[in-house]
C-alpha cells in the first residue's frame, strides 16, 4: 500500500528535474503572453484600460504553465493545487465581459505550454489572434442605434408637461419615459427618455427648444454605437 502511494506521489516528477524544459516552458509562456497582451491592447475599446490587468494576463499565462509542470501526471498534486486555489478569494471586479475571455485565453495557453503541448499553444495563439484582430477591424457586433437617450433636469414645482409635450410632438416620432431620479434633495427631477426623431440632424434644434422651457436645465442627448446604460 505504501509503495503504491509513493509511486502515485512521485509520478511525473522526472520532468520537474529537467531545468532546460522548465526554462523553455516559462519563456515560451512569457512570449505567448506578450502576444496575448498585444492583441488585447490592439482590440481594446472604452475607458476601462488597466495596466494592472495587462500585467495580470502575463502572470496568469506563466503561472498556469508552471502549475501544469508541477502537476504533471500526478493526481495527488492536482488535488493539492485545487485545494490551494480554493482558499484564495478574488475580489477584483472585471468591468468588461471581453476581459474575462482574455483571462481564459491566457490561462489555457499557459496550461498548453505547461503540459508540453507547444504546437497547440502556438497554433491556437496565432489563430485566436487573427480572429480577434479581424473581428475588431470589422467592428463585429456593433449596433448603430436609431434611437437616443434624452436626459434633462426639471424643477419639482414646475408644470412642464404641456410645453415639453408640444416640443416632443414637433420633433419626435416616439418617446418613452425610462427613469425619474430625484436630485438636490427633491428640488429637481432628472427625466430620462428613450426617443426617436422624425428626421436626422434635428437633435440640435430639439435640445435648444427644450432648454428654453422654463424650469428645464441640463438637457442633453446621449447616443452610443455599442452599449447604452441608464
């Protein structure tokens, strides 16, 4: 029984004793991580770019490679590593859903290198990179909205409905009240509408007339080609 246990614990140890394989694996994972980071920076959109996240991608790739070297074919090490990771709590919120896919990208490539599957790691990195660059270049999945978000402040005591309705009927094909927020301790209300114009290019005159209504302040129109939040 003891001999069987020792054999299980020592299984896969031989590859850990080869410094050349260890150094080659770590350096290969580092080069692949640099490619992943380059693709991430090339395809990144928005304002949520983080240098810390970029460095994390590099370390995730390298750590995954080393972790797979340590595990090898040893089942006991795999369970031990799983137990070690289970006590770690990750509290950082990933703002962009696409960033999660890059974390998995880095993790899988590191695992491929760590198991000695260099060909899989290289080919998959090249193909994934080409696909991601192509999707980015053609702006795949973007949405060109015909509708807009209208936001403005109005005094709580002001009777604005009639004047605003007249302006809405003049310029807008459709309008839908999405949200009403209380501002300045209830003295002001923030009105948020989903709107659609009869004609393009009328947003300027529309906002000007709306802002001229007594009690209406900070009228603005928001549009986005990707995501709209309110």
